[in-house]
């Protein structure tokens, strides 16, 4: 079994309150879950209005499929470019 993890540090310049940011983050995470069938969570900067960090994780039996899903999330299908991304691959049998 393989697991892929990708972290996105994002700026949300149009937000003027935590409530507005929460709305943007909630709709973004729901869209990612629906489009790519992955686990998504806000993992950092919960107290900042115009910044967030979102982690996306997927599990599968083939590395090719996981790479394809993560690359699709990272800019090919309308997902914003991140300032950094990290990959972790673990195998357990």
C-alpha cells in the first residue's frame, strides 16, 4: 500500500475575516474531495485571515495512480500553484 501527501500553502487575498476565509477553505476542500476522491484538511494558519495550509492525502496500490492524482491537483485542473509541496511514500505489506 502506498500513501501520497501534498501540502499547499495558499494566500486568500480577498478575505477580511476568519468567517470569509472559513467559507473559502470549506468550499475548496469539498471541491477537492469531490473531484479527486482524496482526504483534505486545513493543517496550519487557522488563525490568519488571508493565509492557509491545506494537506491532501491519497492511498492506493499503484504509485502511478497516486502520482497522477497528485499532479492533477497541483495545477493541471484549475488547482492553484502552491509555494511548496512535499511527497511522502510509504510501503507496508
